[in-house]
C-alpha cells in the first residue's frame, strides 16, 4: 500500500514541478515548437484551463497557475495524508 501512496505523491510532485516550469517559461522567451516545451504545455493546459475560466488575467499577469498549484497541493494533502494515516 505504501508503494501506491508514494507513487501518487510523486505524481503530484511531478505535476506541480511541471506547473512551476510553465510559470517560468511564461517569463522567458522560448520556442513553442520545442518538443519539451510542447510536452509541458500539453500536460498542464487542461488543468490550468479550468482555472482560467474563473480567474481572468489581470493586465498581463495570469494568476491561474498559482490557483492551480494551490488546488493541486490541497488535493494532494487530502489524498496522501489520510492514506498515510491508514498505513501507520
């Protein structure tokens, strides 16, 4: 059971890292045709799109990745912590 909990926890951490990478990419010039950048955008856009419907950009700043990161952290906390409590 701990292997499953660890795998879920790692998946959440990797996805949060991808969101952070997406935030950093928004500040620097990059080639959108780069396969790595396309991969990051394709993985994160569906989740970020949910938040963009509710949080419009203010000026040139998009706050949806911050809200998505926080929501992902809360979901991770709700899933992983109770599962760890059942194991120990």
